[in-house]
C-alpha cells in the first residue's frame, strides 16, 4: 500500500513513516505543509492519507476539501489536537473517514490505518481469499490449498496489491508507485523478478499460472480454481 502523511511536526511524521515502513511494509510519502500535501494528492494515487488538522500554508480542512472536490475517494485519517466535538463532526461531514486525537499510540494509528485501507478496497475482513489462495493481511502470510507458501516481504506486498484487485490488469508503474515511495524509479527493474518468483512459488505441477503477464499492459491475478487445463 502507498500512504501519504501530511504532518508539519517533523519528528512525528518520521515516526509514523518508520512505523508504516517497518511494520506493514507500506510505501510512505511525506508532506510538511498543506500546499505540498494537496499537490501530492493531485499527482499520485494513494491508498490512505493521514492528514494533520493544523498545517502551514493550507490547513487540513482545506486539503480535505480539495481532495474531495476532485472526486478523490481515498480514505483520510485526520490527526487533531482539537478536542471540540463540533469541529470533529464538521470534519467527518466534510469527508474525513476517521480521526485520531493527539497524542496517540502508534499501534492504534496502524490499526485504524489498516481498517481504513481494507474498507477503501471493499475488504471488511483482514483475510483475502481468491479461490484456494488465501492472504492474511495481518500475519502477512500466504497459503495455497491449505499449505503455507514462503514469500519475501516484497513478494508479499506485490501479491497483496494484486489480491485487492483480482482479475484486474495492474500496470507495472502502478505496482511500483504503490510498493515504493517517490524513489520507485530505482526499483523499476525488479518487479519482473518478484512476479516471476511469485509465479514459480504459486505453481504446482500441471496448474495454470496464478499471475498472468500481459506484455505492455501489466499483470493480472487470476480468479477461480487453478488446475490442469482450467
């Protein structure tokens, strides 16, 4: 997943980014003011925006308004030191999906972030099932026909991203943008290797491949039973 954190407290922003990169393994972009945050939302596709309410340049409410005005339905988690319930209600009515009062526990932030991302993908349960392929988004584990499949952290992230969109064609650039931050260009040659490894690990004798490569278009996680001649 790819997350944008718009927060002007440098240390807090760094702590949030570190927790998300080291825990769930998400790609994280940072913006230190509202104007930069708004611009990044217009330039890139995110799975979640974590938005501080009090920001220089353009406040969080202004960024939120801009996000929703462009038809962007990305989940937004607002961070606020404002205890006034009326202000919180106003934010939720303006399009925020959830809020967290400062100071907060990073564990709670991660839990809420995961829930919002699942909700945004239309997945209410942390386990993704595609036929006999099962992804546990909490344990970061993969099983196929009840047997554990050992995958690397990056391979898991590729598979989970495809698993949220079974049957859809996902371009290489879209994969790169969600797996990495704005340094993704440096990783552009490794996607093929990760997909190749996943295809090999998910294959059994005689089975059709789980991941289809469409030259010049991208990759697709196949749905339904995968057996000989299926």
